């Protein structure tokens, strides 16, 4: 079996330690030569004995396992597509805390609202924030102001370097 090329200097160091051990070097001398502790060399040698040379290569991935199963993740967009009101919320807007509640209720998996944003991005959804507007808002008056007052205000500002209030 041919050894593959190490990806980084750490892998190369572990492989070199194993080579030196195979040549009969003592672990303390290997540690001294490679600038590591004897305990590190001992761990590397043990790993290579138990798992072969492949055990000296780094692993990718890691981290905790996903709490939601693949099927559950695939079902989540359909649940959200029903709308927030269908899940008992007032207003049809999804927020991270709301999605976290639905995930807990439907799948028994608890996520923080902050982590829900990550889950939503992974399934191609973006969270929504409710647009909060005054209930007394007068759309007609606002539009009239934009058409009549705003252009006049813009004309008064002639673009010269006038002192600002900031």
C-alpha cells in the first residue's frame, strides 16, 4: 500500500514519527527530534499500530451530529410553506423564534432562534422580520407629501458646500 501525500505539516510530522519508530528510534528521541512531547509520539504510535498509517492522517468534518434527520430537514420547507398562521401564530410572518417553536413541536428538536437562521439558510429559506408600521399610518397623505413637499425640499438644497448640522 502506498502512502498518500500529507495535506499539512502536522500530518507530515506524524508520518515522520511513525517512520522513525519503524527504523528503531526510541519515542523520547523521536519527540526530541520533532520538537514534540513524548506523550504525543506515544499517541501517534498507538494510533498507527491500532488503525494503520491511515490513522495518522487528519480527519475532515467533525462537530456535533445534526439534530434533524435528513427526512425532517426535507419536510421543513413544506411545513413553513403552510404559513405561520396555520401553525397558530398571529400574522403570516416567519421569524426565527417561531420556526424554532415549530421545529420543537413537530420534530421534538430544540434549537436556539440564532441557530434556526443557520438551518433555514441550509434549506434555502431566509428568515423574515415583520415590518412594523403605525396603525394610524395614512398612505394617501404620505404619497401626497412625496409628490408635493419632497421635490420642493430637494430644490432648496442646491448642492453647494454648506455647513451641515453634523
